[in-house]
């Protein structure tokens, strides 16, 4: 079993919802076929 380091600055961030919360899709970067993984960046004061 190994590990990978994914740097925040290297991610492709995009807004995909009406609330303008940015996120990145990590599924393809990690090589998963049967798991969906998304990282959300929520600004201070947001829900």
C-alpha cells in the first residue's frame, strides 16, 4: 500500500454550484474507478 501527496496549489479548482463554493475532483488524480472523491474549499463565514 502506498500514498500520494496532492498539493492544494496544484489542484484545478472550480465552482459548480449556485453558492459559488469551489471544489476539485480527486477521483481521477488518485486513479479510483469505483469511488468518487471531491474536496471542497469553504471560505470563512460560509456554510
